[in-house]
């Protein structure tokens, strides 16, 4: 599953008035006569704050009871993933930075262990760097392009990234990206990363690792940067659509996509129910 609006839709108008025994903020969220208990996630580095329903967490637990492997595949930076782990469904693997980094739950489930075989497979990146090292000092094609853009005054978000960076400047398009790199759009920004990275490549790597394949895999998603992977698996399930390119792809492949009839957290719960009905 993707994170973003797929799993934790952004919502600015929820009044959080209580805490769970673990100290997580919660609220009874009501919209259009529908009610749900939700938990508030911490703000991301970009300032957005998502919510996740208690019923969504229960649905993912039931999927794992059925023996399904659950994998998170996100474009978020590593620090956002780590910050949100306590609030997310337990997964067998966590992919972040648009496919550049893969983590697994450590024994006991209280920490994450990075897949360094995957991390070091990206030849256009330097070895793993401490978080205190500035990206301006990184080696490799990706960060050379980063420095080139910075020298032109381009607005770039590189905070806590190590295998990707995000361009928030309309002066840069995909046509400007060197052939050794790849890109995708995500909520209006341009994510740039090694050609060996990307959500699809990371997912294929994990399918092989877990002795699975696209014919036995599904993907919950919503945005432009999900399209390649959505078309690769047996079926894609969308709680909502957040980009024109995804809307066009759905219209051209109607039988391949299930689009929820409701929005927000209820759309997420709807597609999870639909997935479980096929097991």
C-alpha cells in the first residue's frame, strides 16, 4: 500500500480531544453523517498532518491473519516514515524515498533494519551517510544534479533525504532530468532519484525476495507516482484519485482498477473490505 492520501488522508478540521492509553491523539470524526474513530499522525516535514481510522488498522491486521504480506511503498523521506511507524499498520517491509530505501521490522518489532543490498545497488548514490552530513557533499549523479539545480536558484527539498530529493519549482520538468536518473510527480512536486530506484523496482525486488509475483499482488494507491506499479500488479485499489494522470489511466483500464465510492478514511476502509472479499 501507498501512504499519503491512500492510507492517511490529510484533514485539517478534526478536533482532537482525547488520548489513547499509549498517548496517541484520537477523535470521533464525523462527515456527511458518517462517523469513525481516528488517530492523528504527527506532522510531516512538509507540515501536513494525516489521520488513520481505527477500523483501517483492524482491517490490515485481518489481512495478515489471512496470511497476506503487507508492504508499505511511499515517496516519503526516511524521517517521516520513522516518525509515523507507531501509527501505521504493521508491515513486512517499508519502502520510502520513492523506492530508494527498504526497511524491515527488527526482531521484536521495535526498530527497523535497512536492506543494504538494495541500498547499495544504486550506483548513482554514495554509500550510506550519517544524517549530519549535508547533501552538498554527497557524491554520485543524483547529487551532482542536485548541486547543478541549486546553483541556478531552484527550490529543492532535500531535508532528511539520502536517495532522492524533491523539486518544488515549476522551472524544472522531467525533460531536464539526466538519463542516468528517473523522476515522478507527487502531489505537485517532482521527485528525482536513481534509475535503479522507483516504487516499481523496489516492489519487484520485494516480490522476488518474498517468493511472490505480480499475479498474486495488489496495490492500494492514488497518485501519478503510483501508476507504473499499479499497472504491474494483478489489480489496483484506489480510495480516491489525486492526479489527472491517474484519472486518465483508470479510464483507459477500467477493469484493472477498483475506485472507492466514498472518500477519505471511508474510501480506504471500502477498498480494504473489497480486497478481503477476494481472499
